[in-house]
């Protein structure tokens, strides 16, 4: 089943939606989440700065450079890879980049088996799942990433018994970003209502379920 929106729709048709899409997306959510998890796990000062630096390079700069190269060489029409068929290769390569980035973040943290390791594993597994889903359905990755932010923050708060940095206000903001991104993706003609809805459900349910299952097998904060 292919529910892709009009391939001829140009990115940035709705200025406010475009700004939201550029500011909140998988490339910005991932390093932010890693920084929050690192701080929640007790890293401070130079250790936290080191993790943030590696996370920004691995989860933002390198993937963005890869997408920019794909666009410059004509392999994708825009850096968002809106066409369903053009997404297939970048998603599989993205899973590989996430694996490398996660390994570097865990190495830099020096914490061994930790929430950082678990979250990086969740990133990779869900990138693979997204690639498989994309073979039949163009799910919104923007929406799934911000819903995943809310899902992971909530799950780690529940598992650890203490709020993430930012506390309840952070969770509220993360939750409000979900409908905002759903609107922005549709307003910018990047996705249809079913596509953003599936992205929201995927991000809100799957990461939390994975974390809870992993914690049941090997306590994350044990």
C-alpha cells in the first residue's frame, strides 16, 4: 500500500511549518536525547560535553552531510528524502550510521552498559524497523522521532523512578511537540494524515515497549 503524498510538492511551501520541520527532526532530536540521558546518568562537565560533541557529530553532522551529498548527486530530490522509493537506501545507510554513532557515544561516556547503550540500541533497531515499514508505507520519520523523544523520556523516568533533566515541564514540552510536528508535516505537504498518525503511534509506543522489555531482562539502572 502506497499512501505517499504528491511527489511534486515542493518543500517549504508553508514557511512556519518549514521552520518547525527544520528545527525539530531526527537529526536534532537524537543528540538532544543522548545529552539528556547522559546527564540523567550522572555525567557532568567535560564528560557530558564530550558525549554531546560526539552525539552531535554522529547523529547530526555526518547524517546531514550524507543527505546533502545524496541531494547534490541527484539521488534524492530534497534532504528530507520525501519520495518513498528514494528513502530506501538512505534509511539502511542511516541505520549503519546510527550504529557507529551509538558506539562512539557509549565509548566516549565510558559507562559501559548504561542507558546510553540501551537508547543507542533502540535507535538502531527502530531505524531498521522504519526502513522495513517504508517498503510498503511512507511513515513520517519527523513525527516518529519526536514521539520517540517523549516515549523514551517517559519510559526512563518510570524505570529509574526519577525525572529526566528538565523534569515534568520537559515531558510536557516533548508531548506538545508531537501534534505540532504532525501539523507541520501536513502543512508543508510532506505527509498525509495517515502517515503522520502512524509515525506518532510508532514513536510513542515502540521505543517505550523496547526499553521496558530490555529493563525486564537486564535492569538498565541496575
